[in-house]
């Protein structure tokens, strides 16, 4: 993740050596473990005509992209 909006939403991310600018966050959700502890923050984003799922793994503070 190169930049975030409001410190939370994806704004710019790198994937396979290319920079993607997020035009819209279509939806966001969390993945929680039993007991309510949040494991991931997930976002469906639109970049141009492409849609990606981007998520942050809270345990390791890493970002991942699914197409």
C-alpha cells in the first residue's frame, strides 16, 4: 500500500510492479475470529475498469491483492 485515504481506505497500491490508483471503494468489510478479534480489513476497489479485492492482514500488518 503506497497511500491511504483518511488513514484507512486504499488510495494507491502496487501490484506486480505497477501502481494502481483507486477510483472508488465499492465495499469494505472485516474478517473476525471467534471472540470478535478482527483479523483482516477487506476492500473491493475499482481502478479504471478493473476491480480488485485488497485486504490488510492485521496480525502481520501486510497488504494483499486478489483480482
